[in-house]
DNA sequence: CTCTAGATAAACT
DNA sequence: GTTTATCTAGAGT
C-alpha cells in the first residue's frame, strides 16, 4: 500500500512520522513533520503561485525544496495543490557516513529542517522532482507509533495551529513537544 | 540556558 | 529599495 499523497494534508502529515525517506539512497525514518495548508497564512502558497513556490502546485507527491533564511534548504512533500508537509527531522539509518560527511559533525545529523536538508545533500534543483522511488523514495510506516502534536515552529502567522507532528519516544526531535 | 550573527531569494512598499 | 523568512552554529551568561 503506497502513500496516498492526495489525501487531506493533515492526514498526510500525521501518516509520515515512521515512514522511510531516502534521497539518492541516503536517509532514514521520518520522525517529525509539519502541515501547510492552502488557506494558511503561514504557507508559501497562501498568496498564490510564484516562481519560488511553483512546485507546491505540482501534482501530489511532488518534491518542494526552498531556501530558508538565506542558508538552509528545507524538504517538503506536496499533497493536493498548494498544500505540503515539511519534513523537520529524521533518524539517520542509511548512508550515515555520507550524512556525517555532508554535515561535518556526527551529532544532530538531521534534527531540524535545515540540518536534514544538508544531510541529504539537497539543492534547489531538486524542487519539482517526484517521490516516485527514483532519486526520492518515501515508504509508508509499517508500525504505528504514538503521535505527538504541537504548534508549528519558526512561523509568525497562524502560529497557534497544532499542525506539527512527531513520533513519541524517539531521540532527535528538532525541539521537544509540550506535554 | 539565552543571545546574536550569518546568509540570500523573493515578496513587499 | 527594504523587509522578511517553515534556521543553525557558536559565543556568552
């Protein structure tokens, strides 16, 4: 049963923690995500199609990569048009040496969207590709862990929406969840 | 633990 | 032309 990229964006964001993500053969288990909706002031798609967010309006399962704060590449999974899930953290499992080499340090390898982007060796040119099992592979979670829920991080608009999801009991979350 | 500098594309006035 | 942004590393308290 493959992942349904066209389902409701909150359902998609909830289904990804526990899934396996590989980028060009390197990656691990997703442990933290955030949802960005169509009618969401915090979403890049809020003000319609632009050159930067074009990939967010691609078909479900599109890869959306953008540059944040001038120095960090962040990875998103596009759902329905204008909606996406930000991958905030993962557990390094495959190609750990490769990720450490790219990051330069052996700790906090992919705990945070910018670190994850660096560990996976992303580039802006990856935006618009697909999670089709080629360069980008996303396999559904096999076991359902307990899900943590909290407000999204680092945004100034609609900061109160509890659209951040994480896996309970794992190390490596970018930030702790409220009780 | 808190604070700050850094880095750049794109939206905004 | 100015401001902001889905952030991180490193220094300071």
